[in-house]
């Protein structure tokens, strides 16, 4: 049941739209093209299985892990979900 001036299902449509936008944003960040034979950071050979599994890969697993850690440390989303942490 919708409230106010919104139509039935409007909340679910908004949730679906938000999820679709988030998925599209992540897909746009995926690497594409040919994978490198050697890591562009440390020059270690990238295993063939990794190159086949992920198109356009540029980093070895170790360098990729370091890169991802540096990206997630700037995450501004509140994952705890408690009201108290949201008010700070």
C-alpha cells in the first residue's frame, strides 16, 4: 500500500532502480581487453588461469589485494546499521 501521493509499488521500484544503478556502476569499473602477462606494478608473471578468468587484468593477486585495500579504506558507507552510528 502506497502512502501519500505515491503509487503502489513505488518503494520497490526505487529499490530496484538503486540496485540496477549500483550493478551498472560496478560493471563499468571492470577491466576489459587483453590481460597483461606481467604485473604492471611488480613485474611478476600473472598466472594464465587468472588472465583467462578476468579479462583485462593488469595486476598480480598480491598487488590487486593492496590496491583493493587502499580503495576500501575510503568507504564512507555506514555498514554497522545502528541508529547511533548514523547520528554521529
